[in-house]
């Protein structure tokens, strides 16, 4: 087995000396992996098949894959000679081919969750992953949301605070015509965990997908995401929040790929860096040929609370279509003396003022989680951490 994986490759490369083109995910000291099936709560209108193989995934995505390959066969590559990382996969994911190879070499089965046509479950589909101390676990699932269905999916990764291990998950989404899906993923793993979360989604005509990602635990966490807006007037909105502290290292590669006409795709990041935390973000809005009238926005707002923290961001817009509207940007700030003075003048100590501001930043994303057990777990985690 390989000792490391090359993952999170940018769609186009920048200067090598910047060391931003990709990330290396270490697999040292891992003798073998075991598959993990989450604790699940299935609402009415949702079915699941555990233990499926790669052929089940191929069958679900066959038509969209054919459509994407046909559109890409005459694509003009950036710089004329750089292969887009996503073109190496039938269903592009943010972390790339290395994760597919890892899953397949370890025979990790696929759990296929199907939301029936026009179903609108009143309760979320809930999946809870609780890897144990000292284990190395992998999980793989597909969410097939059929025509006109509407659902919220909760994915919770949790381990006790003082634990060590490795946990990786790969998720595929197919949102059919008119479907609406929100996927919430919250990472609260132990302080010595290594974690990766790989995601690949496809939205067909008038489908609406939203992801809410909250990164709070683990020593090292790598997150990759690609959502293909394949159908006309499909939309995607991604909200990511992170609290990077101590010596944690977070690495992100998120891509919204516009293919259909009048699509809308947004990537938003809200984070706090403390202590010696390190964060790397590659965020890409990719307008492919044929995406006339598309609109894309990418923005990051980072609060850096320590001079020893490291924040790196690469916002990218790629464009093969003329009639588009794209924006990107990143801001970084600190807690100002004026705000501290204002809060202290009302009897709030400097230490407490910092906690209030940090918590407010994280809760901006946490409040997007539906009320219930998962939001309560996040609140408890923040109370214990800050």
C-alpha cells in the first residue's frame, strides 16, 4: 500500500515553489483499512442498499457521464497543455483519482441511498460515523435524489476528544430534474485523527443542491468537492466554516463547474485561525463552454487571531464561455481594538470578547444546520473548546 496520496490538485497549476498545486495525504503506520457503515436514520421515502459495487455507481451516473464526456472532448485546456484534474475521473471529485484507487484497492463497499421521485420526507436522512480509537476506517456512499424530490441529509463524523485514528469518506450525489437537496457534513473527530472527505456531485435541469460543511476537529483534515451544474438553471450553494487551532492543518479544494445554461454556483468560506493552525484553500469557479448566462461567486472571510497561524488561499475563475458573470475574493482580518474597547466598556473581558467573536463566526455556518441533535452537538463542542 502507498505511504502517501497526492490529492486536492488544483484544476490548473500555479508556480511549484508556492507549494499550492496539491496536498499529500500521509498513510504511514496504517497496516490496513476497514469499511465503516454509519448509524443511520432513514425517513419515509428513502431506501438504502448496502454493499453495492462500482457497477451500481456507474449505472446511476451513466447518462450524466456520457453527457459530460461528450461536452469535454473538444474542450480547450488551460494554458493549452495542462490536464484538468477532474477530466481524469468519470464522476469528478475534489480530491481526485487517488481516493478512488484507495477505495477500490481496499474493496470498500458502496451504500446507495435513493430518495424516491417527488418524495419530501419531513425528517432528515441522518448518518452518524463514529470511528474508534486507533482504527483506520473508510466509507463510501451515493445519494440518488430522484426527480422532484426534496430532502436534507445530515452527516456527522464524531470521536472522543483525546483519540487517534484515520477516517476517510467519499460521497457522490446525483440530483435529478427539479430535485432539492441539502447535505450537512460536520467533522468533530479526536485531536489526533487524520481525516479526508471527498465529494462529487451532479445537478440536472433545475436541480438545487446545497452543502453545509463545518470543520472543527482532527489534527489533519483534507476536504475536496466538485459539483457539476450539468442541467440548465441548476444551482449550487456551498457554505464552509472552520475553526483551525492548536497545530491543526486543514486543506480544501472546492470547485463549482458550470455546464448548463443560466446556472448559479457559489462557494462561501468562513473561518477562524488560532494558535499555530494552518489552512489552505483552493476555490474554483469553472465556466465551461455552453454555460451561457451562468453566474458564479466565490468568497472567503477569515479571522486570524494569532501571528503564528498560516492562511493560504487561491481563488480561481476559469472561463470558456463569454456570457457569464463571475466574482471571487478573499478577506482576512483581526479583532480590532475598537471592537475590544466597545465590549470591555460593557464589562466584557478581553478573553471573553474573543470567545464571543470566534463563536459568532462559526455559528454563522452552524445556524444553517436544522435544529435538533446535531446542532446541539456542535454547540456542546464549541462550549467545550472555546
